[in-house]
């Protein structure tokens, strides 16, 4: 079994990788990891995933009925959903991030149009669920979606990915971001004149390139 020190190190490393790849910005997103059967590590409210410190990672009981003492850092506002994932699945890690191209794509399309064999093979059908606020307020919808796929898109918000470890949780997110990019570029190649949606997608691509 990994030590708590090693798990914190992995959380810090994956947070930096997410930031470096442009899958999060500022203080968005949250990460967690299972600690045995009763506890998890989760990033604190307001933590910048690209610049995490050990003190930004909070240890929480899966059976906790209340948030930690006010003098301590508070766990992410997505704690309830993270806890439910660990209670319903054998996953050991959860990644929640806001890939910009993925968010842009699913803001205007209901499902992913898979244009490559790799996308179809590795992602299958990615569920898309709706929520009504900045924090997931109906986590059971996400839990139901995760029973179909370990990667779920929350429309106008971001993605949740659960896995055995952080690397395996990150790969589907990277593949989805790339798949959306392929679809966007294909649309630009196909049309001589761009509609409003195409122009917005093009702006996202150019911004990422620069």
C-alpha cells in the first residue's frame, strides 16, 4: 500500500500536469485519492491544482457527517460527489477538471462525434449530464453515468474521471480533448464560410495555439 506521503506527491504531480496541458486554470477543478476503506485525500477549496502544496490536500473520512473544523482548510465543494464515487466504485482516484475545448464543444453539441477509430475504441460513448450550478448539486446523475463509462461530461462545467490511478484517469480526458479538437478542425476544413459556432471554436483553437 502506498504511503500518504507518496499519494500526496502523486496528487501534486497530476495537478501540475493538468495545468501544464491547459486542462485547468486558476483555482478550478479538484482531485482526490482513496486512503484505505474509510478515508480519502481531496484538494482543498480554492486550491490551485497547478501549484499544490501538501497543506492543500485534506484528509477526510468517507463517513464524515460534517466538514472539518473551521480553523483547518476545507475540502473541495465537490466532496459529496467524490465520496459517493468511492462508495459506489472500486476506483482509487478521481479527477475533475475543465478542459476548455471539451466544455466549448458540449456547450453546443449533445454528444461526441467520433471521427477516428482510436476515439471510438478508447472512449466508447461518453455520457453527458446536466447540472444547475457551479457545484454539482445532483451527484446521483453523475453516479448513474459513471456506471456506463469511467469518464463523464458535466455540461457547462467539466469532466469527472475515475480510475485505478491518476495516469489511467487522465488518459481518457486527454483523448477526449484531442477528439474534440479533431471534430472542430474537421468542421473548419469542411465549410468555406463559418457560422457563429465555428467562429467560436476557431477562436478557442487559436487561443490554445498561442
